[in-house]
C-alpha cells in the first residue's frame, strides 16, 4: 500500500508499495531523509523547487515544469512503475506556460497534485479520470482561496480532497484547513503519514 507524508505548505512525499520514493514540490518540513527516485516540481518559485533538499538515488528522475510542458504540450512520463501526466495550473500570479499540476498513477490509485493554481479549463474533464486523492492550494493570496478550491473540488470529484498551501510562511494553518468544506474533504497535518 502506498504511503503519503504531508510535509507542510505545498510539500509532500509519496512512497509506493514497492518502495519508490517521490517528492512533490520539496521545500519545507521534515521527512527528506529517504533518497528520491523521482522529484516533481510544479513551478520555479522558491517554495516549490528545492530539488537538492532530499538525497537522490543514482538514477533519480527530476521532472519540472520546464520539461513537463514542451512547445505548449503537456507531457506524460513513465518512471519505473509510476506514470506521471502534467496538467494545467495557472492563475493571476502564475503564468499558464510556466506552471503545471501532476496526475500520478501509483499502486492502482490516481493522485492529483494541483500546484499553485486557480480554476483551470481542464478541471471540468478531470472528473472523468476518477481521481482518488486531490491536493488543492487554498491560501487566497498566491492561489485560490478555500471557497474557490471547494468549487474546484466539486468539479474534480475526487474521493478525497486535501487542502494544502494554506498560508504564506506557514507549514499549516488549522483555521484555513477547516474553512475548506466539500464532500470528501480530508485535513492532514504536517508530519502525518497516511496509507492510501
């Protein structure tokens, strides 16, 4: 069974049942002690792209927005047993051509890491993908707020939706997290690892 650790802010660590280690937007928190097989970066703001924070395995793959979009096309990747698909991410503070989210297929599950975004054109089609877990930002300053994120969650229709990226400069904000209200909402505190 895959395990997911919320490290805080927009940073997460995912470990497959076979032991493959994936870091998403490494920046802050704990849990960077296990060498990475794969690192995913949604965009180049400093709070998302600290790729040297976790140790790397010799064959570590790093996928960043810079290679996830090629000539306007969102790319797909196969890394060992994991499938990764880049998707749209943008808002007034994040240019469409410079940011991505990721769909990650792992151990029979589909996870959506939205990155720093607002509502995208693509979200209305994501419900067809039958997403198991979605991770949506809610800070309302650099990303959408909790109400807008709840609207997006309703569009996406994931089984579970986790609010992240809640307040600039904070690992976590309980009040913000509790303001995110939608079916399947699930609050994770930093340092909490769950089985998916």
